[in-house]
């Protein structure tokens, strides 16, 4: 990223969880440990099915007496409904602040120019009253500012940040192996741990119970993780959601996201999986590269 570039993430939404039981409410539902979240640290987390399958992912940021959830806008409405369903008698208020707040991203290098900034994923500072955090998934994705829409452009001017093409940010995220959009296409199709949430700092295996914890822990402890979500690159042809990926007529994976920034669930431990090979679908040739932050 150019140090002066800023990307207005208009595909993101902000939910706000507030109330006396807000911390316990999130702790009992989500895959990460909410005790990690403070005025100086934010975290990445997810909400899974009881069977441990992926439903929603979000970044959790402490804000005043509650928590901001930075999620994909296409998932916000249903996430709000599910959280409201789980609310029951908890003393929790759930608000959709997407019409008031906006999320913008800028470079890691720019983040380090702020007073008190640290090179730690999730490290959070304040710009006036607004949180700026180094992306808790991967520092190479830079920082995020969550700010009231009315203050956005004046603040960007004062910070000497200039609006850049959002496709650049999406492309960087895809190259790093982190899904930038179309998360709804993943719902119920793979386990949360297969989304690489351990490496992306999205699962805490030492916290207490949460929705989907049992199967997530079993896959981890019994070393049954044999498939992972990897970015795929189209060489030629056309991809279709749900189609199989082959190498030498042997199925090696399945396309889950087929649009501009495609991802597939890959049997990465299969003896036939070779990164430097050209893979095939019914109508396309593709390449697959394991993200460098996956070390196994």
C-alpha cells in the first residue's frame, strides 16, 4: 500500500453491542476470547453453527462502554437477527450503526507514524475519539479507522490520506489469502477452523465454551484438519460456485467463491496437491498457492 492511500470500505457495516452483559454475551457466543479486547487491543472473531460450521466473521473493537463489530455489510442484517435471537434475557443492547459509521483502511507504515502506535496485530489507538487498529488478522493488511461518517473527509484531509481504488485493497487481501468479500458464499460449507482462523488469530483454544466449540476443538486436538480455504487464481476460462477442482482427474478441492477474488476449499495435505501445478475445473484452468503464514 502507498503510505498516503486510504480505502473507504463501503462494503463494511458496524454493529454495536452495549449493556451490562455485553462482554459475557460475546464471550459465550464467539470463537475468540473477549478478555483480549480492550482500549489498546482489538480482535478478530467468528460466530459458528453449533456444529462448528462458518456463519459470520467480524473484528471486535472496544468503544466506550460496549463493543463495535466490524462485519461485511452483506452479512450485517442476518448477524443482527442472530445476535438478537441469542440475546434472550441478557442485559444487552444491539444496534446497527452502519448509517452513522464507516470503516477505512490504510497502510501499516502510516499506522506506525501515529503517537504510541505499536507493531502488534490488533493494537488499537484513538484518533480523537475514534479507534484505529492494526488489522488483527495480518499486519500486512494495514490499519483500520472506524469513524463517524460526518467526520470522515475532514479527518482524512488532516491525516493526509487520499481516497484510492478499493480494488487495490481487495487484491492485496486476496493475495495474502484473506477473504475480502462474498462471505455469505461460505456459510455452512466449511468448518470455522478450515477458514484458517487459528492462524488469523480468530480462535482461542483456551477460552471456555462458545457456539461450535466442541467440533472446533476436536478437529484441532485430533489433528483432523485436512482441508483449508485457499485463494485461487484464474489462468483462463470461467469458474462456477460449488464445482470441483481436479489434478490429473483426482478431485483436490471445491470452488466456494467464484467471483473477482475466488477461494476454494482445498485438500492441502493430499499427496496429489502440488502448488506449482495447473489445476482444472470443468471450464477453467487455475493456480493455487498456500498463504505463507500457514506453516504446516
